[in-house]
C-alpha cells in the first residue's frame, strides 16, 4: 500500500475520495505483538542487524493486531514469499475473517478464491466511481472452477514463479490446485477426490459441444472448458460437470471470440509450470525475454498462448496473432508461443545534472549553505520513510557542491550521510533493521506506513538508503566495500529487489512485478481492487539507486538489474499512470493522469489528500538524475501540468518545486521563469531544497530538456537538446578513462571517476542503431533524417535541393529523407496517412515541393506500401506555408498492414523549379501522422 505522507500543508486538506466501499477496509491500526525473549546480532561487514524486532514493536499482523504467518500449501513450506505481488492475499491473511484472500487481477482474467474453488471473471466494461476520480474494471464472477463437493476452509499459495501462482485448496477429502498468471487466458487445474465442476453465474449458452471440449458464453464472455480425452461435459442449469476419465487434470480458457476455439484447444493441455523473465543490458539497449515452461498433460504440445500488456507489445517485434483482450491497461495482444522478447533504449541515470553556464555559483553556494548549516539537517526524522527522504535530500547536493568546488560543504554532507546510514546499519541503537524469520524480510524500526505490520513500501523506503549509499560510494569506495558498510546496503537490496531466485533468506524481486512492468506497494494485497501503487517515482528511485550503486562498486549484476527495472517501469509509468499515448484510460474517466494504479484500474487520488498538486507530484518525487526518463513523453508532461492547474484553480502553491522540476523536463524555460518569479520565497517540499531546485532548473534551461531518443552505451549517460545543439553528458565511475558512444554517432571521452560533457549536433548515425519503437502516431521531423514522437526540440530547418529546372513530379530527386525504424503498430480502420509540412521558397518563383511516404511493414528493407502526393506550389513571399495531404494523392502502390518492427520513411524534394527551398524541422507544425494505433 502506498505511503500516506502527511505534512503541515496537507493536514488541512480533505481526504481523497478514491475507493469504493469494498476498498475502505484498509485499516492501518497497529497493535504490538510480543517479540521473542532474546535477540541476536547478525554482523554484516562493519554493520549489523538483529534477528529479533525491538521490544514493543510489531511484525506482520492481521488488521486486528494478531500476529500472522505465511499461509502456504505443502509444496511451498519454508520458501521466501514474494509479498507485494498481484496475488499476495493468498499468503498474507490481513483480514481474519477472509481465509481465501481478496480479488486478484491477472489480466485478462480476474480471480477470487472461495471455499468451493476459484471464481473467474473477465471484466470488459469500466465503471467510474469515487466522484469520477477512479475507473475500475472490477472483478465480477462469470463462473467458478472447482471439484464436486469441495468445501475448503481456506486457500493457500502452494507454488509461484515470476508471474504465475498456484492456489491450493483442501477439505480433507478433496484437493485442488490451479495455476493462474498475468497474461494467461487459461486456468490450469489439477484435482483429486471429485469430478471437475464449473458453476456459472447465469445459465450458459453452449456454442460448441465436442465431448471433452465445451464452448459456453456467460455474461457476454466466451469460455472453453477442457476435460481429459474420454471425458464428457454435462450441463444442468448453471452446473457443468465432467468426470476426469481416471486423470487429475482439466482446464478452461477465456476466448477472444467463438471462432478462436480451435486455436485455444490446441494448447489446452500444455500446462504452464514456470514463468521466468531474463534481461540483459548492452550498448544502450535493454533486452528482455519472458518465457513460460509447459508440461503436456496429454499429447506432446508444449506451446501456449499469452496476452501481452501494452508496455510489452509496443517493444516487441515478435509476431502476434489477431486476437486481443480488454484490460485496465489497454488492449492486450496475444502471442502464440511460449516466449517473447522486448527491446528498449535504456533509461538514463546521472549522479546529478552536469555543470552548466546558466547556474550562478554564488547563488547556489548560498542555497547549499542553508541545508548544510541547518540546525537539524534531518528535520527530526526518526522512521524509515522520513529518514530516507532526508538522506535523499542531502545526497542530491553532494555532487552539486562538488561541481562548484565547495569541497568543504561536499564533505560535510557526506559526513552527515555516512553518520545516519551507519546508525541505521548498526543493530542495537534507537533505529536499525531486524530480520523476520517467518516472512523472510528485513524491517526497519521505527517503521512507518505499514512497512512492519503490512510489509508495505519497502522499495519506497529503502530506495533512499541505496541511493544515498551510492552517492557516498562515488566519493569513498572504501566505505562501500562489503567488509565495511556495503554489505548492509546489499542486504537492503536483497530484501527489496533481490535478483536471485535461489536465495533462501529473501524472495526474488519482492515488490517488482516483471510482467506487469511495475512494482506493487501493498504487502498483503488485501483490497477488492487488487494491489496498488501510488508513488511510482519512489519505485524508480530504487532502480536508479541500483544503477548508481552497481556502477560505483563495480557490481554489473546490480547495475544491469537497475537498468532493466528502470527502463521497464518507465514505459509502464508512461502508459498506466500518465496515459502518454491516450490509449489506456477509458474515455469516460475524464483525467489525464492517475495518482494510483490499482489491479482493477486507476484513481485520480492519493492515500492522504485530494490536493491536485500532490496527486500529480507524487509520481514525480524525488527528482534526481534518475528522473530523466520522464522526459521521453513531453506531451504527457504538458497535459499533466495543464490538468493540475485546472484542478488546482491555478499554479502550484504547495509542491511548487516538484512541479517546476517536472515541467522543466519538457519546457525548461517556462519552468525556470516560475522559479524566478517566486524569488526563492516558497517552502521546499520535504525531500527537496532550494539548492537542488535552483541547480536543476538553471541547468536544464541552459542545456535544454533531456533527449531520450538518444542514448549512450553507458547507463550513466544522457543527452540534452536545445535548438540544434546537443549536450552529451556521462559519469564514469571507473578507474580509467573511457569513451562513451551515443546512438546518433556522437562520442564523449570521460576521465576516470568524473563527469564530462560535450556539445555538437551529433555524429554520423549508427547504420544499425536498434532504435526504440516509437509510441503514438504523430512524428516530428528532426534535422539529420529522423522521425520521432519526442517533443520539445527547438525549431530548425533543412534545405530542399533545387529541381534544377527539370520536372521531377512523382520521382524523388535529391530528396530529404526522414525515417522511424523499429515501429510497431496496428492499422486503424478507415484511417489514412496525414502530414503537415512547413515549407518556404523565400522569394523564388515557380517552385513546387513534393512528398512521398513509404511503409516497410517488417523492417526487412522492402516497402510494401508507397504513397506519393501532389506537389505544393509555394509562393514567392518569405514565410512558412503549410503543405498537407489535402493536396491529394498522386499515386499509391501496395497495401497497408500492421507494422512489426517496421520502417516508415518520408521523402521531400523539389518537383519543379530552379531554386532551393526550406523545410521546417523540430516543431509540432511539421509532422507526419501515421494511420496506425
């Protein structure tokens, strides 16, 4: 559950109207349970933790304060439980009167365990609740899968893998196990002691009866039921049963249409037994493969079908079927295979923004002194969360002080960080960490926001400790050695984001859901709307911290884990929190962002306030060198800021600095103007400082917004673009100099243990740069031959060569060529190519510019569709004129189809005339709009 953060500014605000009545039972009441009598200290390098929690504190409890242990089936005994998952209520019985857990949102299917088995639904119609602030595809039972006579007193978690889980039921006479998962249209069942039983919510309509295969429609949704060969389904009212012909297995699937039955039947007995994500980072690209392991129950088929979320299918070139499902995350597309792969440009992380000429050192020095000279730099923080916030605030200023030669301030800040981290990393004091053997988790005390009793938010809280430790490691590698304090940092990482699946002390990736693409915050998932996450940005703060810690300590495993987590969650945040492509939120929702994502949907809300500033800002803070990924969706940032001001009745008044910094990722100039207008007369957000905000805003105003379309082959590198000038920046944590190569061909030599910058317009493009598949269907032109969905660049222009007095109508002559590669898209019915091109012939007469658009659907170099448009006769008056598709189509060859890693090319040339012309680039006035979704 996300952290309710209360400040003096927010206490006077009304509580957020965010949950339906079924969600209101989230009580945070904490009653202490007695700890064991004696405690032992576990040494870790120079630090330590306790194996027993402090006297008077609690570990995991029910909502009434009773101690609770994991609820596990016989096959899972003793294994570390991955709490904070989409199915965690199976193992964590937060509510004492609900031993079967709460609704689980696997997508496309939803589930609720009951005494009789597994309720299954496929919600396809959203509802708007909470005074219009929340959209839900709430679980609604279509049918129940079970065994005849089953009446289990509870449901337990019996097995799990990266995105699947196996619930377990037993009533003494009957035993049932089912396997369910993200993206799976199937439910696989194994049972004993009874026949297969399907109970439907309403009388089903049978559309196919093939003996052991039955097709039914319930509530407008189509399902296929599969019993072993030799068995037969019998329908009696709402009860459907089948003997198992001496076997112990059966399954069902939700069908996208009734004519898909044959395809789904093919894989009905290819039972999934494992799910695993594997990732790699190289050359500025993150690649991931998602694999299901299957075991045929009859026959030899080992393939399967799985539905990909939007953040996945946008970045795969693997073939997909025409089948699709509805989900709270937009359309899910079906892959017919046991695995698929994705490829994305890696998200950038810097220890700090680089030094820039627009920052006044004297003014910055004064702001730094405010923080370093404060009577209490930690602002009275005692618990894990607020201590973390204070650590984060100080850590951001260390490299800033270093940039302007303030070594004394830098070292004072480092001393403060080391001192407080070491207090927490040493058992027996007023604060520290304790290991819970039952739940196999490390809990910090004093705890906060249910991090102890509910196992909430460990990735939020611990992110600040890891990030701060990474900054210390950059300046003092000896401090970060395993034999010193690095061992404790890695222990926190093992708790919150363990990359190991074989560690017996901590679960694999406690909070991060590799298939959903983001983390979950509630440890118990005990809500009718499933699990939730509010502050996605505090989740990515952990990922950025892992990148920096791994880079500073030479641990490439943790560095690359951080790159994978950050890159993956960045796309999920853009799609599911900010609806960057405007393809996810229901049209009836009426908001451009959500403060919280739920298993069932999203809410324009926070846990603690309805203040629009905090609803919008909670998914931005803390603003760090790990926040640059947000700049990839500049149009979404602009919509976000505009909505905040509408809802707020004007500009920000409380979290001004957070929202200025957010705006600066798209529009640095206007954001800095707001800071300048305030004149420093504002109260910084609790994790911010005037020093950091001033440095951030003035740096981006000087260098331009981050340009995420260009990446370096080092994770700690980034590019900023202002007008036609690019600034390349990189930090080299290593002991020797290295050259960083960027995807546009630019190169930057970075000395050892230093940050370097360089400027230019980029080098020669990489002949095979493996570009990130663009999102959205509106592409701007960039000088250098690129089509991009990125926004926020400065206006430029390219010269269209003269036709030389010849007639080139319909035949490209010395054309300007712009391309987007690696594009995935589905043809929109009835849509056609559109463009707006700003052209100018100056004072020349008799000129005409012409455009051709070509589509290579698979990226193999062969263009299946080519469209040539009538040329546009420009006037001899200086100034831009708009050439569009409205001039008409001159000719077209081939047909459009879906893009799968395809290439889109725009060519512009002079069809007639005897003088050059200009074509505008870098603005939203010169764009190509593709007829794809």
